[in-house]
């Protein structure tokens, strides 16, 4: 037999023998991964239950659960690799991770960036689960702060998934950060209206509206003199959630209109005055002399 073919045959036999020898180890590694899946779910449930008793912050509880879940999977995968490849020891795995960290970092830099941003968001808690926020033009209620992304439910019933890096590096407006929130409602009154009467009428009307808080108290400010009205702003405080703000604003607008009608306070709308004249009489199209006198040619 040709020595080359004989060498190839021996090599193939050795490879097949090695593969057959690895089958039990690979099966054991698969079993370990299955056990890891089960144990990770148990760890997640146990950590969630323990976090509810120990930690008050939902965000910190979520961070604890996610960290324990990822850690259990990492340990299981390392054990499976050692069992599947007996010649591979833990030191080799760590060395391999060290050598490939640069390449992995370039390939998964966005994932790592979102991962770190998610951890910082959960630790710093600029907002919490259930808060209503505005970020990058999206407004809604925070549903979940995961390791990779933040999910918000918009007021139209749509789910928006925003990468944590975007949330962390951009301005976030937290609507429900405090116990109450102010609304400014513009209104105008006729120039013939006595201003003290208008202020007193509107203040009493807005104070009686259900949903308007008495502390801080409502305020009526005169903004300026507009083209058709004296512009005023009604400032009042409500609960911070979107539903309370929207519903109360409707009630305040109805109450202000009714109070102004009862007090004979006119809420004007823009008025335009048009003047008509005879162009032939005033000779607007005629050339004008240097001294301002008009003449016809």
C-alpha cells in the first residue's frame, strides 16, 4: 500500500477513535448543561423570593436576580467544557478568555456597553419600574429594566425597547419622580374685564375641581397683553401620572369656561379688522412725486 494512503488511513482511524472516546464526555457535558438550565431557573426563583424580603428597591432585586442567573449559567458552561474536553483545565479556559477578550470586545462592544449601562441604571435608579418617563421622543411607563435594554409601554399600548446605552447617555424626563406635578393652562380675557375679578373667579373655579391639589395651591398669573386679549396662565398641581394630569386638565377647562360665563367674563378669540377703500379715489397706483404729491399722467 502506498505509504501516503496508509498514513491517511491511520490518521482517520485515530480521529474516529478520539471522537468515539469523546462521546461519553460530550453526553455528560450535555447533561450538565441540562442540569445547569434547571438549577439556573431555581436560583432565579430563590433569588427573587429572597430579594423581596431583603431589598425594597425593585431595580436592585432585578439586578440581583439577573446577576445570579448569569453567574449560574457561567459556572455550568465552564464545568461542561472541562468535562467535554478532559485535557482542558480551568487555567487554559481563563488564558483563552484572556487572549480572546480583545477580539470579543470589538465584536460585542455594543452588547457590553448596554450591559454595563443596564447595571449602572439598576444601581443608580434614576427611575424605577412603573415610572412614567420620556426618553428619545418616546413616552410611557417603564415595564422592565433588563441587562441589555429598557422596555416602556406607551400610552397608546405600544411597547418600545430602548438600548440601555441610549437611556444612560441621553436626557431622561421622569414624569412621576415626585408626588405631584404642575400643569399650566393658558386662557385669555377681554380687555374690558376687571383683572382682580377675573383672577378671583378663576382661582375659586380651579380650586373646586376634583383632582386639583390644595397644597401646593393653584395660582393665576397675568402673562401679558395679547393682540385680542389679556393673556393669563392658570397653574395648578395634580397627581403626577399621565391619566390624572389629562383628566384633571379637561375638568379644569370646563370649570373655567363655566365660571367665566357666570361672571360675564368674555374669553375672546382673535379678531381681524379689514378696511375697504376706493383705490381710484386715493390713487394708490399713481406715481408719487418727490414731495409726496400724487398726480396722473
